[in-house]
C-alpha cells in the first residue's frame, strides 16, 4: 500500500538545483514509540522529498517526441511551483496464514512447483496507513504547504518493495525454517540470508540489515567449514 500526502510549497520559485538531484528525506517512526496508538500496533516512517510540479526530476521521461524540437522543448525552463510529498512505510504484522508454499499441483516449464502465495493486508495495516495519510497532511500543513492532498494507492501485497518473511528465523525447527545463523534447520549446508529470515517486516529500509545478517551467516559458515562441521 502506498499512502501519504503531498502539498505545494509556496515561494522559492527562483531556486533551482544544479547537477544531480538532492537526496530525499527520511522521517523515522514516531507512532507507538512511547505511547500506544488506539487504532493500531507498531508504526511507520516516512520517505519523501521536494520536487518541481511541472518539470520534476524525471524531466522528459514521460513526454513523447524526438529530434531537435523535442530536445529544445526539454531546455525550456517550465519548472512550476515546488511541491513536497511524504509517503508512509509501515510494518506489516506477521500472521501464520500470510505464507508462501509450493503449489501441490502447478509446475513451471521446467517441472518445478510454482509458488503459491497467500497474503492479504489486514485491519492493522489499513488503520496504520490511514493514520500515515492524516499525519502527513498535518505535517505538511504545519510546515506551510498549501493545496495539501492525501493519497491512497491500495496496491496489492508484492508491490511494496520491502517484502520479507516466508523462511523465518527462530529458536526451534517446530516453528521456524532458519536457525539464528540463517541456516536451514532441515538442510544445514543451506544459508538463506535475504529478507526471508525476517519474522516481521519492520518499517525501516531493510538492505543494511540483510547485509549484516549475511556477513554474520558467512562468518559462521566459514567457521563451521573450518571445524569440518559442514
Ligand atoms: C524500487 C525499490 C526501491 C528500494 N529501495 C530501497 C532502499 O532505499 N533501501 C533499502 O534498504 N531497500 C530498498 N529496497 C529493497 C531492497 O532492494 C531489497 O530488500 C534488496 O535488494 C534485497 O536483496 P537480496 O540480495 O535479498 O535480493 P535481490 O536484490 O532481489 O537479489 C536476488 C537475486 O537473485 C536472482 N535470482 C532470482 N531467482 C534466481 C534463480 N532461480 N537463479 C539464479 N538467480 C536468481 C535475481 O536475479 C537477483 O539478482 C528497494 C526495492 C525496490 C524494488
């Protein structure tokens, strides 16, 4: 799901960036850090940034045309007003029936069972993202933005760029796929070091954690190999 808000930033119209675009902004989780929100558990962070309403940073990428006129058109300074947007990135609570299994019947063209994905957004995710819309609009208004509008792109699971889980890490093979070293309980020479090991998604960007888990798992695997345990 993609929920948040955007607004117009008055002024600064004579200001332009030069060279590469500036980085976006990150606003860390602030819900359910100290007090419990009445409508949902856990929380969300915002990722966002400023952009020009007409030209944007992807200037020309959606325009049709070619040749000299097209190139000249891209040089015309039609930047428009500044805008700012904030998009919520929230935690998806783990549920046992949000899962991926091997399809018992369907196979791909090589005869390998295809994945069967059972996953749906639930009440907690929906309540959290509704709050992400409202709070983003409040912040933009408090910062002086006008024409503030919320957005609610109710995208299906799988399109949120931080998908995790499906081979979670745990203390026992009874209720987990991987041990604390990202090692498959049932096949000790297999290590799964991506987001599959996460028991919950969290709301933060995950890649650095995957890299740390990978380094940790590799260190363990090398030690085990040297001790001839693998
Ligand atoms: C648009 C977008 C923006 C993102 N932005 C951020 C961000 O700002 N910060 C952040 O922390 N995370 C971000 N993420 C998430 C991050 O990219 C992923 O969490 C991370 O790339 C996962 O790394 P990985 O090595 O586990 O998997 P991947 O990077 O997906 O690598 C898996 C690799 O396995 C290969 N593969 C798949 N199947 C097979 C097969 N059968 N045989 C051989 N190879 C195979 C694939 O081709 C791929 O190269 C973003 C994701 C997207 C889509």
